[in-house]
C-alpha cells in the first residue's frame, strides 16, 4: 500500500502542479522562493510527480522541462449550422468527460462552452468547429476553434469601427451584440471573468484575461495571423468561485441581478503603443458607458494619460452623465494626478453653476 503523503509534502506538490498550469518554465525557481527549499528538493518532488503520472519530464537533466500530464486529452469535431444546439453538444459530448469534478467548476465549464459555442453557431459563418478538452491532475483546459470570420473582424464590420483593436475594447466592456433580439452580449465578458485564464486569438490579435485576487490581469498583443477564432479557457480543479459569485460582482445593489457594472481595461484604447493623450482616445473608452450604472476603469499597463484624455472622462463626461458612476483602479501616481486634476475642475465648475 502506498504511504500517505505528509501534509507539507502534499502542499509543496500541489503548489508545483498548480504552478505548472501557467509557469512551467519557472516552476523550480518559483517553488524554491515560495518554500525556501533547495533546487534538489524541488527536483525530488518533480521526480515523484513524474513517477505517479501527474507530470511529464522532457529533455536531458540540465535542460529538463516539466509539463502537466494529460489525464484526458480529447478533441470533438462538430458540424455547425443554425440547427446545431450548443447545450446538446455539452450534455452528450463534453460533460461526460468531466462530470466528476466539483459542481462549481462544472457549472463554469458549462457556461463557458455553451456561450462560446453559441457565438460560433450564430456569428462565425463557419461550417464546423473543434472542441478540445485537456484535463490534468489539477486543471481543466477547454478550447473552441473555428475557421470562420474572425471575432474582431466581425465586430469591426458590424459596428463600423475603424480598427479591430477598437472591437476588442468594446468586447471587453460587455453588452456588445449586433443581434439584441437573440443575444445579450454578456457571454464573453462573464466567461472571461469565471475562468482562471481566458484567451481569444483571432487574426493577429491575442487577448487574455486572468483573475488575480479581487482584480484582473490583462494582456493584448499582436501575434502571427490565424484564421477564424480560437478560444482557450483554463480553470483549476480547486477553484472556489462559482458562476453566481461572478454575476453578483457585476451587479449593483439596487438591481435585480442585472448586468449593471462593467470593468474596462483602459490600455486597450491605445493604438500602436501610443500614449492616451487625446479626447478621441477618451471617447473610445467612453463608448456605451451609458448602458451601465457603474464603470470600473482599470489603468493597469497605462504609464501616463494626457490632460485632455483625463478631462474628457472625469470632467466632461462625468458632468454630462451623473448617473454613471466612474471608479478607477491600478492607476500610477502620474495617472492619478491627471484624474484628480480633472475631478477638481469638475467640483469647481459644479460650485460655480
């Protein structure tokens, strides 16, 4: 009979496994720093994880790398037509592969797969799609790929936007749909906040959203062109959030479960690495804010903003739209000073009116 692991050993090995989800290349150094142990100790734990089949080792000793071993690795090809039912695909083909996981994780996977597949059916123009299910000892990775019109090109065309990056900015706000009779425009917004990591790739654009404590980390960059749209969703099997937690986070206290708060990564309004200086950049950020009661402006990755940019949002718009509450996070000192300056001008103007 295998000997039970002591508590500290289990903690270290669980940490290693969860670190391998996103930081495989640095797993040894991260684990050493976290627990104050030697490289040899971490290597010994990795060796044991390889022996039990939770981890795969690649390469020779000096250049060895480690990845999570697949417990399940399946791909499902489906025909796409107006008659395709995303919930039937989930119930009959996806759920049976992961039905033994915790209820909260299963609900999140259900929401993510059906919402993303529904987008493929209704918007991509593709005649087929592929669903990936990759399960490890500590995580589930889901992917949905189609070769139709890319999601950002589709949004740019439908809303007559000048740049596909503006499509990404609008998509990140939520409530964006060209078919309001059949769609709420909420699926990608909420899915991206439910999973531990949510990635969209389409054309040359890459967008990732990762929850971090009470905040979110965002990344957007240009990569090699791909046809259609690829969605990747990852969640740890020990994640404690559930779908209701995420829905409630974006509902104001006086609403009956309405999607009335949004979270906007402001850096997405920046084109070609330009700084956010102009009023036109601010207006890109402000588009459709009146659909919400509260807007959380996230300045992560924004080094500075111009006086005109801050003034347009925090004086001009705030005065014209007092029913929309503007909140800020992750602003550095330079950005904060511009925001405060604009807000002070609004206070002075309000007193004199």
